[in-house]
């Protein structure tokens, strides 16, 4: 096993600490959303819209994707936005955004106060990209 040590590293800085803290919060949020989805799919079936009473589920159709993307952003904070991590986050965010839009549009009843992914911000990639996914 070869361990590479960066001679320019100065230890853990404020950016890395903030990134680790944000990552922990996002992973807990992701876990919480998935637990909510699992419990509700047992009750209502996996394809039905759920009304959990949860703040994020009331503002976003897919808050678990929001937390997943946010946790990869936090990971990139820790690694100082390495090329591989940033590319992975960007591609993953694009794919999850397309999935969130598809799920949001499939719901039978429109919810104007909800956004597909990010609460209060309705960011959508080009339509051809959403349809290609």
C-alpha cells in the first residue's frame, strides 16, 4: 500500500471543518428523507404522492436529491474542489435534477408551492436533457 502525502498541506482549515459539518448535516437529512419515503411507501405504495407534514417535503418534491447534491458539494469543500469530485458532483446533480423534474411532473395533483429539487428555487435544465434521462 502506498500512501501519498501532500507536502503543501497545512492541516485541516476552516473550509474543511465547515465542509465536514455540512456533510454530516446533509447525510442526516438524506437519511431522514429516505426513512420517511420508506415508511410511507409501505402505507401508500411507492408511486403515490406522500404528504408527510415535513417542511422539506412540503416545499420540494424530492428533498432527498437536494441533500444528496448538497452532501457532494460539502465533500468538494473538504477536498478543495478536486477535478474528479467536482465533475462527479456536476454530472450527478444534472442527473438527479432531471429525475426530480420527471417525478415532480408525474404527480397527479399540481403543487404550485413545491419545486422539483431545491426548496424555493426552481432551477431546470433544458427540456431535451430531462427527456433524454
